[in-house]
C-alpha cells in the first residue's frame, strides 16, 4: 500500500513538473524539419486526377473550362499539402506533448490521428496482468499462504484472492487455446 502511494506521489510530481515548466524553443526544435508525407499526398491527388480523366464533354469549351478548373484544383491542393504547422500554432497541451515526444513525432501523430479521440491507458492498466501474475507467483512461492502474500505486498486478502483467481483463469484459458491450436 505504501509503495503504491509513493508511486502515485511520484507520478503526480512528474505530471506537475511537466505542466509547470515552460517549453523552450530548444526543447521543441529538433534536427531537420518535420518529415513530409508526400506519398500520402500524391496518392490523394492521383485519385482526384483519375476522377477528372473519366469526365468527357461534347462541348470543347466546357472541356477546356473543366481542364482549367482541374489544373487550378490540383495546384491549390498541392499548395495546401505543403503547408506545415509551427510551434506557434500549438496549444499549451500540444506543447507539453512536443516536449515529451519531440516535434517530428508530434507531427506524425497529428498527420495519422488528427481529429480522432486517442485514449492512452494509465501505466497501471498496462501492467495490471503482469502484476497479477507476479503476485500469483509469490503466492505459490509461499506455499499458497495468503497471510504472507498480503503482508509482503500490503494488499488486502480479497485483492490477493482476486488476483489469484484471475491469474488461474487466465492460465487455464491460455492452456485451452494452446490445445485448440494443437488439434
């Protein structure tokens, strides 16, 4: 219990220090510019070109107007694809993320996931199954003594019992899947 409280305090301190620090230019700027994603942009433009090629007009004047419009559209689309954002365009949260992962990686995230909701699980959730497995192994190491296990980890008996039951269920399901693969 004490370890978990200490971990929570350290996590909170780390989060506060990230929020409290001003992001300086040297921390944001990296070697080189943001990587361009030309292949994606070109695929998009080529798709549009294919649509225009399918259109045919009997009237030559209408055909010329459409070709001119097509050329203008492609010119402007290419110009838009080449626009890049800079650190001045970022929100305070964006600056915090840039500070953690770098400007190039932030640009990649924006390009690939911009406009979507992205859920990032807490560290504790990512290691939850491993934590249960570890407690289960220690429990077995102590000869299935629940009292010793609860004392060592500072957990309640009900939590240790839940971890043991969950891990047994997980291992049993794992064995069943392996048997199905063999058959």
